[in-house]
C-alpha cells in the first residue's frame, strides 16, 4: 500500500507538471489617467496598480482571460503642459476596482505543451467594469465628495509580450488602455444633477481613459488539453 500511495503521488505530480490548460497569477505595475484633469500623456504611470489574473488556454493562439485590478487613479493639473490647466490647478485621486473579461490573442503559436521555450507578442480585448467614487469641484477649485459611487463600463485595448521563463511559469509585460463609457471619473461631469448643472466642465464630448502598465507572472496548471477548433 505504501508503494501504491507513492506511485499515485508521483503520477499526480508528473501530471500537474505537464498539464498547463490554465494560468493563475498576479499583475503588478502602475496606472495613469487621461481626461479633463491632469497631464495627457498616454503612458505615464503615477500610482501603483495590483491585481490577479486567470486564463483558460483554448488553443495555442487564444485564451479566455479574467482579471481583477485595484489602483488609485491620480491626476494633477500642475503636471500638465497645458497652461490653462496649470492655472486652474485641479487635482484628484480616485480609487477604482476593475474587473475585466475577454480574449487574449497571440501573434505566434504559444503551445504550453511544446518542449521548446515560448515567446510571443499578444493582444487582449473584451469588456471592463470598474467601480469609482463620485465628486465634483466647486467654484473655489476644491474637491467635494458626493458620497456616492458609480460603475464605469469600458473596452480594454492591451498590447503585451510574454515569455515562458520555466515549465510552469510565464512572465509578461503589457500596456493596456481602457476607453470608458463615462466622463465622471475626474469629476468633470458630476453624478448629481444639481452639481452637474453648476459645476460641469471640460470637453463633455470626450469620455475618460485610464492606462495600466506592468507585468504579469502566472503559474500554469490543469489537464493536458485537446485544443478546440475555436
């Protein structure tokens, strides 16, 4: 019986070391905001961002991906190159929690069951849902907390590069812009009707963007797949 148990443990360990259908890991990097307040640089991380990532590899060219990321978006007019924003001198910090679900496409085959080392650029897109606080700026330029929160839907546009650094470890670096369907994150379109009528500002035709830049380290596991044709 002792040898049988040893055999089962060895067989299970071997299977897990070879099986790589799924990936689970962490995201660590930074965030920056693009809107009616602060600088307008597209890639300029100024606050830390951290989260978790899960992937289901459906083929050597695409995966279903879910992530949950937290950050505090920060924008400061004093760091803008626009003299009008510098004179206005608005600034804010808005904590967000983003959940994202979508599909990751690789430019090259990324077969985790191949004996060779894998590396490839990739694209990711899907849908994001982020919670954020609501506030507005009064006539003195002071930030006023509306004591409410909202949900912002968006579309992620992510470009990255990943490399299999070990049999069960994958390291990726990526830059991901999020186009949101809201203009409330920076307080330029107050959520409260009475505040909107008095304190709305900026370009009301442009919605808010934010960007996550960082690294993802994932561990692969699961049953060895027969890759599907879709």
